[in-house]
C-alpha cells in the first residue's frame, strides 16, 4: 500500500521565500518617494507593489513603502500602469 503524500510541506517549499531581515532595517534607512531606485526594487514589472510575504519587509516599512510609492505615482516619478 502506498504512503499518502504530504501536500502541505510541498506547498511551503514551492512558495517564494522572503529574506529573513527587512531591507530598510538592515540598511538603517527610511522610505523616501524621491529615491526611486530603491522603490523600483519593491515593484513588479507590471507596476504593482510587491506584498510583504514576498519582499521580506517589516510591517512598519511595508506601510511606509506603499505610501511612498503612491506619492511618487502622484508626482509622476512612477507610472500608474505598465507600458505594454
């Protein structure tokens, strides 16, 4: 008789694993809407903000990042939609 496969452990291994430490905490920086090169790291090619589970930021910096990206979009430093 065959053993039942444990699907839960396989699903955990397939997910993208986030870094262990927050980027902004490690660098001792704060999020800033002017620093677009750092903000581009946390945005997909489609223009979406990467979720916290994938980028490894702490909750405080994820909130600050989302407001900085939104503010940069209003100032036309980032586009709202991706160019196709």
